[in-house]
């Protein structure tokens, strides 16, 4: 069993070639469908499922968690969508400004890609548009997304400081709760001694111990909640958003047509066109970045020393959407860092 996982985790086999390799190496003939079920079964990690709930079993795990993860990664790589010959880069991004219909794509003479109105509401005056022309015009939209470097760094610094303050406050609260818990337990131990010595009766001891047990459980629950420090992962995500915003047009120019479509889909929700002009709808937070850039409303109000005053309040709307996007935004890192 372990050898089957090792063979597939190597990435050198599909399920078909894995079947042949197992037959040649181990002399065991199994169906292709069985291999897929076997390689995704967490039973071999030491778990079992009962009534839809996964439990840790008492049986010995046959493979390591690392080997199982590598096998699942091999599945993901082989099942990753690939661009086929007739995948259209900007499909789903455009709508017709005349009637609101989706702009569809078609291949002519086996190699020329054109975009046109889908005519869902009848005949339309939107002209046929060559993919090359569409690509160039859509790329121009990325020029409008820009955050001055000083502003981007100031916002990242604000988030960094917030995280540090939160961790400091968490540590202080943890220390305070630990002291109160230790004092409570010392009091409980002393009361038990008093009970043994006959200084208090059993009824009084039971009532007080029940009260203190409730307090103890509350303290333990709060300590458990405070146990995880505030991470700075969201700060890195914000930095990547700004990097993508400031490098989007340059990155766009260095990509092939399919990759340009993927980059645009990470920034745009939709774009309405009449064949001449393009009116984009940006994803958040790029929508707010674009609005700020369009009005050049980036500078903070200056103080008496002519230095800009940065504050979380000033950038609260932008920060709110960026922080939401930290958990919801589609993965932009491969696009942003690819050279």
C-alpha cells in the first residue's frame, strides 16, 4: 500500500500508468477506479468515517501525512484545468453596452478569434472585435489602478502596527488571566484544607466550589481563545494586492493572451463595451483603488510641518475591503510574482 502511494506521489504516473507499474512491480492487478478510491482514502492515515463524521482510529497509520499530502497534490496537478485550443481568453469578461447581452466569442478560419454580441435580445449594432484589439483595449484599463508607493507603505505599516498592538494586548490579557486563575486555584485548595479541618461545612464547601469551578472553566476558555497569536498573513496579502495594482499593466504586457485573461479576471468583474469605449467594473478592493487614483485623492491632510497625516480613519473604507479580500480574494500571488 505504501509503495502504491509512493509511486503516485512521485508525479511520474497517471492512474493508467500506475496500474501498469503496480502490476509489473508488485504483481497485483487492480482497476483504475480502485486506485483513485484507494489514494484518496484517509483510512490509511489512521482515520475512519462513521455517519459522515471523521474520527481518529486506533489502528496504525500505514502511510505518513506527508506522503498522503503529496499524493493529493499529484491529483491536483493532473486535474488542473488546461487551456485547450479553443479556450477564449476574455470569455465572460465583456458585456454589450447596447443591450446588456453577454459578448460571446467565435473562431473563424480555424485561427482568428472574434468577439461579438450574443444577440440575446435580437439584432445588435455591436461590431465584431478582433481578440488582439480587445486585448490591447482591456490592457489600457489596468493603467488606472495605481497606489503611490508612500501611500501603500503607510497602509501596510498601519496594519503591521495594528497586529503588533493586538499581540501585545493579547499577551497582557493572557498574563492577567493566568494570575487570576492561579489565585482562584490556590483559594480552592485552601478551602479544601479548611473542609478537611472542619472549619467549614460540606454544604458551604460544595456551593463555593461549584461557583469557583464555573469561574475556572471561564478562565480556561478565555485562555484557549487567547492562545493563538495574531498573524501577519493579512499584511502580506495586502502587500500583494498593492503590488498587483502597481504592476498590473507591466505584468499584462509580458503575458500571453491566455494569461492576460487570467490577470484581468483577478482585477475585473465585468467590462461593458460598444466596440469603441470600454467601461470596467473592478473587483474590490481594486474598485476603491481606481476611484482614489482617478481623483488623485491619495494625499493626507498636512500638518503644520507640511507632513502628510496618515491614519487608519482616513483609509478605513479601503482597508475594510482589503481586509475582507484577505480571505475572499482569488489567488493573485502566482500572477503577481511570476517573472
